[in-house]
C-alpha cells in the first residue's frame, strides 16, 4: 500500500458538484492499493498514519499525531500512485490492485481509520473527484507498507 500523507488546514472532495467529504485541520490521505495488499498492510498503514508525529507541539516541534490534536482524516482512493512511468510515455498500472479488490481494501482501510480517529471522511471510489486542500507547512510524506 502506498499513501501520500498531507498535513492540511482543510481539505475537501467534490464529485459531480457535490461535496462528498471534507475536513478541517488534519490529514489528507491519497491511497493506492497494490495488487498484493491485504489486511496486514492495511492495519500497518492505518496504525502508521494515525500515529505519525507531524503536528507541531507548543515548542514548534513536530511531536504530535492527528490523534493528539483531534484532527480529521480525509482518505481518497488513487490508483495512479502505482503508475510506472519508467518506460514510454504512458504510465503502466499493472502493480495497482484490480478495481474490485482495490474497492474492498480501500473500504476496509477507511473502516480501520474510523476505529482509530473520530472524524474520518472519504472520497468516492472510481469517481472523477476534484480534491482541494490547504497544505499546512507544507508537510507531505509518502508511505509504503513494509510488509511484502
């Protein structure tokens, strides 16, 4: 699993003119599911994301997690995170999970986040989404699950 984590002041997802998910301060997660991912990778990633100490404490040091600051999480499925651009000019998505598997695992990942964080929103799987954010910092990290 690959997740781009962005610390945000706010973020929202709009599908066909309707806001389907929005948060204030917290984390925007762009989530890619690999073809070999399963429950172990999802649990590892959920635990990693919610416990990342990337929010500033009173001394200005990144020492607090989204749990510590009471922030929200907006998870957006993004298969293009597994786009391989090493050959040619068109990305290959062969490493991304097939849609049926990715949809199920994405929903399972969101459920794991909801077990850990009070306010979790999500995008719409396989929809064309307009994602807006105010990146706080900016702070952006790329996480890959270590279990393979």
